C-alpha cells in the first residue's frame, strides 16, 4: 500500500473514523492495530521482524534501567563510607555493566538491519577481496525482501536504548504502547526518525476531533501529493532517461540530470514527509520537521542541517558527539595538538568523527560504495570549508565583499547548490565508475547549445510536460521563499474569503488529478527513501 | 578546581580563565572544537561522562559552571 494511492487514502479515512469513534482512552489501540495492518499490507510476514526488534529494544531499555536504579540506590546509601577510588571503581563497574546490556541490544537491532540490507554488499566485497589474493569464493549472494522502513526504525530503537542508558527519560513499561512508538504507520515508511520523548507522549495522549486540524492535515497531504505526483515523478522520467543512457549525453545535459535528481529527491522525500505529517496531524500528533528549505543553504554544512534533519541530529547525538567526547578522542586530540599545533590539532579529532558520520550517512542510504563516496564527498567539502576559513576570510577582505549583501548570499546559495548537485552523480548513477565517467564527460564536453537545439525534448518529456515541470518548480520555490520568511501558508489561506479559499483548494486538487503522473499507462513510483 | 584550570589553560593558553568576566560560550571565547577537546580531558581527569544532553552553553560559560556540572555528575552513578 503506497502512500500515493487511492487505497492508502481510503485506509487513512477508515482509521480516522474508527479512531475518533473509539473512547478517547483507547484511541492509541486503534493506531497500533492500524500500524500493524499497514505493515502487513506492505511487508506481510516481515512484520515479525519489526515485532521482534520491538521486544529486544523494550527489554534492553528495562534491563538498563533496572541496573541503573539498583546502582543508584546502593550508591546513595554507601557513598559516604566509600573512598574516592572506591567510588570511581564502583561507578566504573556499573557503567561497564550498563554498557554491556546496551551493546547487546544495539548489536541485535543493528545485526538485523545489516543482515537484511547489507548481506549482499558484504558477501560481494568479501568475494572481491579474496579474489585479490587469488582465492576463489563461491557466489553466496541471495535476494531478500527488505522489511519496510527498517533503516528508519532501527535508528529510532538505538536512540531509545542509548537515551535510557544516558538517563534522559524512564524506560516505557507498557509493552503495547511502546510497540506503537516503534510502528506508528505515518512515519514508518520513510521517517521522520522520531525520538521517544518527543513522539511517545503524543501518540498515547487522548486527542479530540478538531476540524481545523483535519482541514490543515488534508491540505498538507494534498501539497505532498502535488510535489510527488506532479513534480518528482515527472522529473524522474527525465532523470531516468539521462542516467540510464548516460553514454549518449555530455556536458550540460548530464548536469541537468544531476540537478534534476536533486530536485526530484527533494520533492519526493519532502512530499512524502508532508503526507506523513498531514495524516498524523489529523490524529492530533505532530511529527518532526525533516526539511527546512535546504536549497537556501549557504554552505554544505548548513544544507545538511536543513535536509533530512532528523537523520542529521541522530548522527550528531549518537555518533558524532559520543565519539568526539570519548577518552580515546581526547588522547588523540592531545597528540594531534602537539604534532600539528593548536589550529589543526584541536580540529583533527572532530574532523575524524565528522568523516565517520558522513561515511555512515552515505552507507545508510544504500549498500553500495557509490553512497560511501557520496557521503565522503560531503564530508570533504565541509572539513575543507572549516580548514580554509582563514583563507576565505582573507579573500573576502581583499575583494571588499560585503558579507551581508544579497548578492554575496545569493552567490553562496548557488555555489552550495552546484556543489550539492555534483554529489548527486554518486547517489544516482549505477556505480561509482559511472558517476566518475559522467562527471568527466560533463566537464570535457560542455555542449551548452544542447539546451536550445531541441535536445531537451528528447529526454522523455514533451513541451507540455516541461512547462508543467517548470511551473511546479517555480511554485515550489515560491512556497519555500514564503516558508523561509516565516509565512504560515495554510493559516494565511484560511484567513481569506470563502470563494478565494475554495478556489485554491479545488485548483490544487484538480492539478493533482490532471497533471499527476499516474493512470493506466503509468505506475506511480515508490518513494525514493522508502527503498533505503 | 586547579585540575580544571590546568585543562582549560592547556587547551587555550591565550585565554585568562582565572580572571575572565565574559561568558566563555555566549561571547564566543571558546569555539565548539575547544569545548570538545576540553570535555574529553574533563571526562578522563574526573572519571565522569559528560553526555550530549549536558552540552548546553550554561554548563560551560565559566569555569565555575563547569565545576558545578562535574560535581553534579560525580555524585551520580
């Protein structure tokens, strides 16, 4: 059951009616049953994987908390009689015990993800590695169905266990309620990656029916449909044509493919988020915002703070800081400062942690080296940006650049957009080598005239489609500009007169019906991030 | 307190931590790289684990605030 399908809308409507027909106290049960039904429709028996991981995560949380509580009680009673070294060694032993339980839980959850998503990657690379030494290895690779949303809920589960370990909140004792947090259907397909303390309370709360919420939720869903069906799926045809026949194209057209894929992913992923948030809003549950106008970022670092925000903050909280703050990294920092001086030395451990984060961000996207290169490309630009900051400052002073001028800001945005688009070659091309060859062909043979000699009309879209595409991109840009300026679009529309308001709603609806990419000749494609 | 001053002075010899009136984080005296280096050293020297959730400006704006955080974490298991 795809998000962008009639059956999904019918499903949501039925769940909605039952949800609000149920007594308030038990409404969360409707969501739990709906979530597992939704999962069953999509992944059938693989719902068992989700259920299994829920049990492991729940038990791990409880065990860590029990160890922690027992130790706290003992420490409170006996710390006065303990010497300083006894205190330290007691704390150390408790931490080690808690760490062991946490590690076991994380390894099980992560193991399931690695098994389902990366088994062929590891088997294939093992074979290549052994091949290098002349040792033949049988092809053990096998195809497995990937449980829906596993890349997203595994991260949610890990965050929960680590937070209990860090005593951020108490472990959830009510298993079925916890199961709803793990399986909540609007966000299970492709996030946003929720944090327990932000989502759980909301989904258990007793929500009353609210007409404004229903209206706003539906509008958000409609906007998500517009982005996905009118923009992303249409642009997808052009992007597929270029990337599937990459040897036929050169220069500007190849770059158009990369830019197109960036925009397609943005419309696809953020459109999906809007559908998820819209559905959730109807129930009275606010999901995290995952995108903040990423293409207005003035640096790659800022881009990642605006793009897939919940993945970025997850990486920051559970990989970057724990690593950079660890004792091992502290020692490394000390050595680096002695070796390279203060300026580079103190940054080096953070850079290492950052590279690891971007490596993981890349690898998380898919089991292929091209994603790793994509991650490292982003990490490289960010670290070089920080390292070369003094050089840039000198350049800015030399050319008397006004840093708060609109011209400079616009230049920074275009620069970030171009750098970002270059990285897209890796995330979309069939392999790393193809991406490199496309980039080479793009720079070596610019062929800018192809934008004007009719080549654009041979990329799978006719003039009418290209016009719709351009119009939709402009609309998306205008909406993003409004959001960037803090305009609340739905509230603004709601404050308009009856006729104008309904004119907008109906226009949006008919735009999806008329210009959406679906129908007997065309299958609405799955969300890009659903496959990650 | 002396151990803390030593760590701070080692990380940033150019800052006079003992007579500092400005706010270390809010006034931009220490940057994020300094803080990361300093926390690593504090964790090791005092046998505690400062986690991400404690990474708030108010915990690191002055040596006294850092010491208060250290003492709080020392009392916890």
